[in-house]
């Protein structure tokens, strides 16, 4: 900061004495310029802190209206799910209880828990309730065949962040799955199941909860 010189009549000694008594030099217009300089220096010495990596991830973390239904704490919360592999994490979340029942019936829990860096499009309970009863019954009657084909069609063998989500990907089932959208608005599959809670982290997977069940294309 440029400080104006004091009136010529003041000696250097007098100026120093005045500064010591008043806490800052007084400009000709009565403003204490020394006090202003101190304030500016203090501001310069206290820059805004950069967010930590964890804070940055939290800002761009989960999104979607159904995220409000996830428990705030405990093993089924976002923090709790992040500690467990995906099948275990889902089993702790009441919003995914029907999916967990299907995974258990198809004996895919160990397969999903043992996979590395996968993306799971997880139908919410209401998605299964919206299916025709005969479709659900047919899948349950053939757990190692039809049910396994349906469930593995919901899994992409790579971990997809939201910015990488739009595109066409080969699924664990073998057929391709297309995701459209951007930002926080995505649809999945030919029937356009919407992502209702996205970017949920588990120990080995990124989960996108959707409002529909994805059916693989028939050959």
C-alpha cells in the first residue's frame, strides 16, 4: 500500500511517535492509513483454505430424489455402505431389500462382493413391484438361468463416475446397455429407467439406484 507523506513540518521522529501513540499514521484527510495497511496484510495472510479431497467428493457425491430415503446413519447409510462390498452394502439398505432377495436366490452375492471396480444399476423395491407378477415368478422359478441373466445385465464390469456414465457398455451378462443423460439426469436401458439416487459408493462398486428393472435383449 502506498502511504502519503506527512506534513513537512513533522520530523521523522515526531511521525514515529505519533504512529506509536495512535496505532497508525493519520493522513491529511484524517484517515488512519496504518490501520488500513495492517488490515490488508492480515487479509493477505489468511487465504481461503482449499477443500480436502474428502470434502470435494462429498460436494459431488450422491444425487437424485430417492437419496432422501437412504438412512442417515448406520450400515445402510452412504457412509456405512462405502465400507462394505456391494452385495453386503445393499443388504443393509432397506430401499434395496427386494434386489437383495433376488441376488440371494440366484446365489450371486459372492460374485458381486468379489468383483473389483464394477458399476451396479440397482432397481429400487418399487421397480420390482411394478413388474407383472408372472415375470417375477418366471425369474424366481429359474434362478440360475433367467434370474441370473436379468441380474447380471444390471452390472457393468468397470467403475463409472457420473461424468463417464453416458454411453454404451458391455454388461456382465454379455449384452450391451446404453445410458443417456448428463449432470444429474440419466436414463438407463431401452425402457428408460431413471436414476433416482446416483453415485452411491461401496467398497468395490459405484451404485446407481434406478426406478425400473432392466431386461436384457432377447436373442
